[in-house]
C-alpha cells in the first residue's frame, strides 16, 4: 500500500511543483541528492572517490517536452564528461532517454545519446555511459538503442543497460545483452507496472533478482549489482565465493546517502532541480528509506 502511494505521488505534478520549490522539500532531497548544480555533483564525486569508491553521475530529469530542453540536457552531460576527464574522476554517467527527448523526437534522442557515447569513448581513459531504464513503455526502445550503439565501431564496452528484476522479461533481456558482451546494472525496479508484465510480490522480485545476479556474475562481463537489500547483497557475495568469482570482476552499486559495503562499490550520485520523481521512486523501491529520511530531517 505504501509503495503504491509513493509511486502515485511520484507522478503527481502539483505535488512535485510544490515540493521542488519548498525549503522543506529541498532539505528532504539533500539526503539522497547531491545538489542542484554540476559543481555540487562533481564535488560529491570527488569526496566519494577519496573514500575509495567509484561514482555514477545522473542529471535528474525525464520526459522533456521540447527539443531545446533535450539539447540542454545533453549539454549538461557533455560538460560532465569533460570534467570527469579533466579532473581524472573515477566516474561514469547515467542517462535517461526521455531526458534526451525520446518523447519529442526519437531521431533527436538517438543523435544526442550517440554524441555522448562518442565523447565518452574518445576520452582518456574512456568513460562509461549507462542508459537508464524507465517505465515499460520505453523498455524495448531503450534496449534497442543500447544494442545499436554497442555494435557501432569503437563503442564496445562504453555503453550499457539497466535491467529491472520485477519485469518478467528480465531473463530474456539479460541473455540477449550478455550475448553481445553488454554491461548491465541490475536493480529491482520502481515504476507501477501491471501483473501481466511485472512481478507484484516482493518474494518473486527478490527471487528473480538473485537468479539474474547469478547469471551476471557467471558471465565474465563487468556488471553492477544495484541494491541496498542485505539479503540480495549476501546472496551475491555467497555466490561469488562459492564460484570463486573475483571481487574485482563486478561491483555493488548503491544510492548516494545511504550505506556502503566492504566489496568494490560505486555510488549513484543524482543531482539537479528535478529531483522529486527520483526521490519518491527511491522511497517506493524501499519504504524503509522513508523512516530513514524522516529521522534525518529532524536530526
């Protein structure tokens, strides 16, 4: 019930407008969002790097409504890629296709993302671009673009995808991505999806997460296991030890502001003014974070 409410709130435009303009809203977001500017995000990335962890930078935003907004979003990522190279950060970037204008002009979105991947691939060292997964209406188009980009000369290993374990199609999608050597971030998923295409019970989502984790770890490709669930973490570590899989061959990925583990880790650092949908979905993904957030507001 709470998860459904939080997902509903993530899509509520009046609530979003009020939250993103309020002092209390900004205070709430600061625990999970690194700031509103590129400089704040880069400072957070440097701080996390000093702790021995990599980062993934995400300029928050989605479903832009015109081509100019899409181009502006791409320019922010071009700057991020430049600064990552210049500052020698251990960092990559995460991009949503609807932030690049997929709803407005699919050709434009493809051009903008292709430009980012080209910039990342031409950096020294090369920078990795993760194409984020959004709701089910975008799943196939997102995977199609990742496959196409990865096949282009010079792009192998530079671009990757995200798979959500609550989607029933997840295993099939993982098999296709692994067949082409594409890196995957595995998460549980935090959009409202119907039972026909997505598991509804937590036990089913968790079981599929463990199953897909084992597929990724055995593949020999460097993947990201994105979870804060202690049972999922323990299952991954136990399987890696059982199969004698090197801790250097994969990484755990966790959200900014929550926790860390002793194994190789990357921190997902979101920033920007459009933080409300992201925050609500993170709370929906793990409602225990809501209590964590409330405690920090009053601390």
